[in-house]
C-alpha cells in the first residue's frame, strides 16, 4: 500500500507538540515499514522553509528547551526516502522561493496534483 | 505603570490542538509580568489545559528520552503563570467551567484552579478593565 499524506493544516499546536503531528506520524509510520510520501499544500508549504527558529517560548519561569524544528523534520523524511512535494503556486503566492526551501523537496504545479494522486493507493488529507 | 489593570480572558481551545492556546498564554504572561490581575475563564476544551494528570513522554521519533524531551504540558504553563502573577504582585484567577469539566472527566486540576459557571465569567468581565475572547475557530 502506498499513501500520499497531504498536509494542509499548518502550525496547529506545533509549539506544544514540539513538531507537526502529521509529519511526526509520517516519520513514525515510515519507521514501522510504511510506504508514504508527503504533499505540502496551503500554509503547510512553509514547513519546508530552511532555518526556521521557534525557540524562546517561556511562561513565567517555564522555558521551552526543545522547540519544534519542522525543517529538520522535513529533512528527516527526505533522509528516509520519503518524497516531499509542495504545491508550487501555494509557495509562490506566499512569497516563498525555491531557494528558501530545504534541498530535496519537489515542486508540483497545482494542475498536476490530480495526476500525482493517481500514483498512490490512498491519499490522506490532513 | 499606570493604574493596576484587571483583565479577563475567555479561552476555548483544548491543549495540543491550536496555536491560539499558546497565543493566549503569551498574552497572559505579559499581563501577569506587568503585575495585572488576570482572570481566565476556561470554557469547553480549554478546561483540559490545567488537567493534573497530563504526563510527559519520551519521543522515539525525536530520539529523546522523556527528560531530554521536556515535553510541554499546559498544566505546567498554567502553574508557571499563577506563580509569576503572585511574584509580580498580581493574581491569576483561573476558573474552569464546571459543566465542561464534567463532560470531559477532567475534574482533577492543578492547585490554583477553581470550578465555576458562566455567571463567573459575567462577574469577572464586569470587574475587569477589558475582556478578550479567544474562541475556537
């Protein structure tokens, strides 16, 4: 079974979770032998931006020592052989250039997403 | 500092679901650091924020044991804010909607959290300089 994880809901509780939960889930299932790829769309295209820094959160004397490092998560997926796509227009509409993104993510034009879906047994849209 | 302010926050999102909760905590953090008196009326899922049984866990995907992971627990954030308020000469009155608590089975809240009703929200707002609602979307 081959699954495309479509991630659209972005930065939802990432500071509390120390990651994006769907990227995390993908890593965990890949580690368990799953065959998955990822498509970032909408606001989630920002997950592929290099050099994100979410450090510094504190409340009173509580300090977050391990902030989310979502670009590293994306790199981790690529390192495990997971293909990470992003919708090209969603990036450009947000002023994100390909040079701003981690190496290895692949742009896919919005008009070719349907064709991409055809390469998978399941498309899970989060 | 101009006169001491009293602010009320009505919040609604559960933990681990939305950046809005973190934003609310950041605003409350600034207010208590200024010595303001702050009221929080936690409604619906937000009553789970100070739930005492939240537990940190190791994270195999991150490759860290529980201690290294230092997993954020919103109950610790609430406790830190209550402490910070007292340190800075104010107070944080955290009121959990009682019916919302019962629905969710989260009666065991950390120290400093009290049970209340919508009438408390009304009273708190009446006694405040301003009230900010951060609702679920």
